[in-house]
C-alpha cells in the first residue's frame, strides 16, 4: 500500500496503533509521512492527517487525547455565553489520573490541561461534533470545585443558567463547593 492509500483510509485524527493496522513498520511510515508533510504530530502517538479537509478544533483534539473526557470549566462557560472572557486554557476533565502541568499540551495557541474528576462527578455533558462539552451549570460547578473559588463572579451571565439544574448537580459535590454555589445563587436571586 502507498502512503496516500493508507492516509486516505485514516481519519483526521489518528493514533500510532491505527497506522500499525496498515503497515508492518509504523515508525518508518510516520517518519516519512511527517517529512513529506502528509501528517502532523500533535503529541507522541497522536497525529493529524493532512490529506483530510480542515483542522480539528481544540475541543476535538482534547477529547481525542484522553477518553473518556469532556471539556469544562472556563472554556465551556465561554462556549455557552456564561463567561464572556475568552480563556487561553481549555480544561478537560477525565477519569484518567495521569494529569498535572507536565501533561498539558499546546494546540492552536491554546493550552489544553487535563484534570482528574471522581467517577460520581463524571456527568453533565453533551456530545457535540467530535467532543463532549459540559452543560453550563456543570461547567460552573466544575470550575468552583477545581479552582476552589467562583470564577469572575461579577462577570458571569447568571441568567443563562438553570438554577434548579445547578442545585441538582451541586448535591454531588463536597460541602465547600455547595456553600459557594448557595452564596452565588442567593446573590443572583436577590438582584
């Protein structure tokens, strides 16, 4: 099989193991494809197929790198219009415990950071085109949970949130997170 024949069968994002299914020596194939500009390496073992149209979004790459996972926190809040500031970090929550600053990657000028979340809190997301995105209420809770503070409190578009759904999701979180959410909802309801 030629390189072009193999690449035409591979999706936009693929793994080293996917290439091994087509060729006896994936290392040689990928080294040559990289040199010819036919593929782009995202991280070790994960590649982008240059023969496919378009580029994957930051969210697609983030969720492809770790499964299961979903995009949350400030990135998701911005996508839903709850937070108007455009973040430079895309936070991805995963059940995988291999997380931390040294596992962050850069893609498209954005830092993708991975954070571990307990299995009982791994919910509240919807599937979009190639990735999972937290619903706005869950994104706010995840942010408070991970950052131990309410992000940009004065700048949050609280009217977008479903307060009942926020309270329901909050029941699963630890007391400090629930207390911050209670203060935030009380402030919003007293306006």
